[in-house]
C-alpha cells in the first residue's frame, strides 16, 4: 500500500516510473485469485475456454453494438427528415452535428472514459459502492466542461464562417446550435451513466431505453418536422427530448435500486480528489479527441485537391462506410474495456489476457468477412451513395484500400479498449499524436499533393497512421506483464476506495 500522504491516485506517468526492482517484486510475489482461469494445456483446452469467453464477450459486444446503432441513428434520422424540409436545413443539421456537436461530444466522451478504468476495476474488485461516487465525480467535471463548451455553440456562426462555410449555412447552423445546447448537457450526464452501467454489465436496460428512444424519435420527428411544419425547431425539440429521455430513463433505472450497492445516493465524497480524477479524465479526453478528429482533418484536406467536390464526395462515401463498421468495432471496444477492467480488478490476469486474445480473433474474423463483401460488390455499391460516375469511379478505385482499412480499423478499437480497461490513456494519447499527427497526416499530405496521388494519397496516409497505431498497441499488449497490471489495478482501487 502506498503511503497515505501521497496523492490518492497515481497518474499513468507515475505508475510507469515505478522502479524496475519494485516491478519485479510485484510480478514475482503476485498470486492470482483462486477463481482465475486455469492455464491452457493443449488445443482442446484452448477451444473450450475460447467458447466460454466468446459467450461472455458477445453478450457485451452485441448489446453495445445495438446501443451504438440506436443512438447513432437518432442524429441520422433527424438529418433524413431535415433533407425533406430543405437543402439548407439539411446542411445546417449536418454541419452542426459533425462540427459543433462533434467537437463537444468528443471532448465529453473522452472525459467520461476515465470511468471505464475506475468503475470497471472497482466493480471487479468488489468495491461496488465506489461506482456511484465515481459517476458523481464525472458529472461534476462533465457539466463544468459543458458550461465552457456552451461558448462553442454560442459562437458557432462566426466559427463556421471562419472555416469556410457559406454565410447562409453558417447562420442557419449557428441558430440550430443555440437550440441544441440542452443536448450538450444531456451528453454530460449520459456518458458517465453509460460507463457506470456498462461496468456492471447492465447492458439490456440501456439497449431497451435506446430502442424506445429511437422509435419515439422517429415518430415525433415526422410529426413535428413534416406534418406540423416546424422544420429545424421541430428537429431541435425532438433531438433534445430524445437525449433527455435516455438520461432520465437511465437515472430512474439506477435510482430504483436496480444497481444494488453501486448506487447509495448522492454523497459529498464526489467533491473529494477531483483534481486527480480530472487528470485521468483529461488523459482519456486527449486520447479520444485525437482519434476522432484525425479523420476530420483529412476530410478537410481533401477540399484543397483538384476537382475537390469529387474528392470530398468520394472520401465522404468511404468514411461513411468505415463509420458504419465502427459501430461494430465500438461494440468490441466497450466489451473488452469492461472485461479487462473487471478481470484486473478481480485479480484474474490470465482471464484478462485471454479475453483480449479472444476478442481480437473474433473482431478480425468479422472484419475480414466485411472486407471481402465490399470487394465482391465493389462495382455495385458506389452507386448506392452517389449518382456521379466520377465519384463512383474514385470510390471503386479506393475499395481495396478501404477493405484493408476496415480490417485494421476493426482490430484497433479492441486494443484501444484493452488499454483503457488497464488505465493506459496517457500512453495511448502519446501514441495517437505520433501515429496520426506526426506520421499519418504529413504522409497523407505528401502523397496527395507532392506525389499527386490525390484522394488515394490521402487514404494511404490515413490507413498508414491507423496501421502504425494498431501495430504499436499490439506490441504493447503482447509485452504486457498482466500480473503487474493486476497489482497496479489493486493499488488504484485501494487508493480510491
């Protein structure tokens, strides 16, 4: 146990600076919990354990995929109805969602990711009473950040004009952004709630609430936006209402006692150690934002190519397809984050390591199937996204690269989720900076403009950055001393408990 005069939470950097002698002592003196899985002896033993772990993981994976698709579809359906209101309204909703809300949600999602480490490990260690405290701490930090992010919404119009949007779109999107401020605070409550419930594997309740929200959102969007003619006002009312419905329904589920000792009411302990909690949250936010904004930067770069409209449209089609596959990979990300954090907290190093292996294999198999389907139908699918023959040809030319990217991009979230479950957010943040912004983006610009590869060069740079990041994370996972990670998790749980 660390000296109680020290800060209650060791930062990731502090943890990795532990002396080598101490590390060796941790590893050599560590004894796994008696409920950890037995060592695998033989092929038959491997497949038996593989089936058991697959069943456990797929409950989390399937539920997380369903939840992601439902919540992703809420905004997508609003854009569909906005397109029937008018082209300007569609552009306003799309720009507000992708730029203004996109920046804000990335920051808040990142700040909430600290709970994946703390709640998951506390739950695995049996300290369920700390989950509610951690969630309340995250609410305080998230809502404080949301107050600051309101400036982004308030000054959306001049910001959009500054990055080159037309005056009409900037004005309409800026007005719509002001109406969407309530959604911002719904995000600030929802992201910590989802991590809190996910750590306890309360996935079915989240899935049911998301499905109900999606059904009512669709019906109300049609009534208010089209039948009653409320246009963007109707869109804002329904979007804000849908997200606050999700938040309130989940809170009622928690307050009803469904989570047992994980929620014991509001506590002043939530205001303790906020600075240490903020440091881990900021590490998580940097990691998430660097990853989510990487694709946006490359899409903006495509706007400076020759025949920019075709280039942007083709790249948008490929990113749209990649985005749908991300819904699957997010399920793996959520599942492995929960599995690793729970098993480390429970002192099960072999089970944590094996869970990573199983989910990597499963995600790789599905990614290969999706990639093969894309290649088989590479002459047909571009027409589903664009009527332009030029755009279809560029998308066709990018199909092989897109298929490879899907395979790589489906494995990467598994490794990232394992890293979050273990508490390596700062490490992954540094990896993202190097792979994406020091390697991937410069290579994309060189290939696109200097080598005159155009949009293909941008995609080569994009894929190279993701590939390098995946390789580094894979090597980190392979070299991990899981006994040591259990010891670190135990220290973290004790310090926060």
